[in-house]
C-alpha cells in the first residue's frame, strides 16, 4: 500500500509540474570577437562556453521578445547577423 501511495504522489507532482507554466527568461549575449548576438536561455543551468561575450539584454520574459530585441539591435548595427 505504501508503494501505491508513493506512486500516486509522484504522478500528482508530475501532473502539477506539467500544468504550471515554465518560467522562460532569456538574455541577449554578444560575442566580442565576431559581433554575433545570440539569445541565451537562462533556464539552462550553465553559462556560455567561452568568456568572450557581453550580456546586452537581460531577463526578457518570452522568446518572441528576445527575437524582436535581437532584430532591432541587428538593424541598428549593434549586432551582426
């Protein structure tokens, strides 16, 4: 009976996690050697591999917002495509 209640609790937690919206925070990073800008997902528990980047836009709430910001910065010449 105890195993059954553990499985039921695990299923309930899984269902709860699946229905709650994921927090999606994004940053724009610009590579110093190439000028290329990249959208970085802050939910990834690591940093970009190399240290030759600068964060130019932080904590954008949604991917479309980050994509628009990257397009705007590319248009004015801050980022290269």
